[in-house]
């Protein structure tokens, strides 16, 4: 299956279970998007996370909708061309979790 193929509900549930087993805090489904709020110790840690994640986004050519206010980063993932959640979103979320662990531990 191509990575940008829309996940069926059972596939999405299975992938979300695997993702959340690796996550420090759960990813949720919010209005058809994967959603996660990260709370870092300060602005520098939040910005460092976003900087590293941005490099992965560029390599994957897959870009999140995200916001940052002081120590909080909120992320929404959705594959726009597929109009839903795909394996690209799951892979991006997993990459973000690995990056976040450097700043949340």
C-alpha cells in the first residue's frame, strides 16, 4: 500500500495503538486529524523540537499544521492530497515522538 493511501478505520486504530505504545502522551483523533499537544519545560526546548521536526518534515515532504505558544506545541497531522490520515501521518508522528523524547525526558 502506498504511504499516502487513506487508512481504513481498522488500520487507523491498529496504527494508533502502535504509535501510542511509543508515545509519552497519547495521540488522539480530532476532527479527522491526528492530534498531539507537547508540553516542554520552556520555549527553547519547544523551539528545538520544532526545528528538528522541521528537518524531518522536509525530508519526508510532509508538513504538519502546528502551533507554538511558549512551551506548548500542538500538532495536527493529515495528508491533504488523500483527505485523511495515511501512513505518512503515522510515520511523521513516530518521528516526532523520537525527537520529543530528547526534550521531554
